[in-house]
C-alpha cells in the first residue's frame, strides 16, 4: 500500500533542521538557512539543497522520509552518493531518479502516431498503439537499469541488500571499500 503524503509545514522543517535554522516562506515555498551556513529550498513536491554539509543532507533525507516515505535523487554523482549514503545511514529509502521520462513518452507517441498515420483502416491503428505502449515500457525499464548501473559505478549497491550501514560488520565495510 502506498504511503500517503504529508503536507510540509514550518514545524516539520524546524523539527529536522533545528530551532536555530532561519525559515522564510513565500507562497507555500520555504527557504531554509541553517546555523552552519547551508541553504535549502523546499516545496510540497521537491526539496532542493543549494549548499551545505552533513547537517543539510541529514535533515533533507529525514524530512523527505516524514513527508513522502523516502525520495528520489537527481544531480551530480557526488550529490547522489551523499544523499544515498545519508538515506542508508538513517534507514530512509532513497533512490536515484531515472532521467528522460518526457523524451521516452514523446518518442513512443511519435512512433505510434506515425504508424497510425501511415497504416490503413482495420486493426492496424490498434497494433501501432500497442507497439507505442510496448516501446514506452521497454524504454522505461532501460532507464531504470541505467540508474542501477550508475549507482553501481559509484560503488553504492542499488537497491541496498543486507540491511543498512548501521548493521554492517567491519569486514563487510572493508570489503565494500567504505573503511
């Protein structure tokens, strides 16, 4: 069963970023400046860390967990690795977001549309519509596989197996290159 989303409030933000964080709000969007100099922009559907360190990453991951039950990460490899590691250490389900959703949809639509335009009457338009849907599904699975490969190349297992980092033994950490 899918977890219900919570509305992000000033109190939720203050809970995770601390009482010394300065929170400004404009039209439902929040800007948070932490005591250590970090900055985060927050909407009801996105948390965007502008800059900061461990405190910003940890608070961002915990806020995403409380609001949405986890989150998707997009950006440079170093940022993705930091967010995945903080999520793993906090027991929060963070994953790499697949890229190119609009391009996949447009490409599948164009293939189906061109096929329908040049096919004759009868069942052929439905066949081309089916081909477009199958193509979109194949491209979506390919994007998920690319996200898996990207996290594997960073040295972070995707999805995590064998529990979180808190439960790992020293031998497992050395084997994985973490110690």
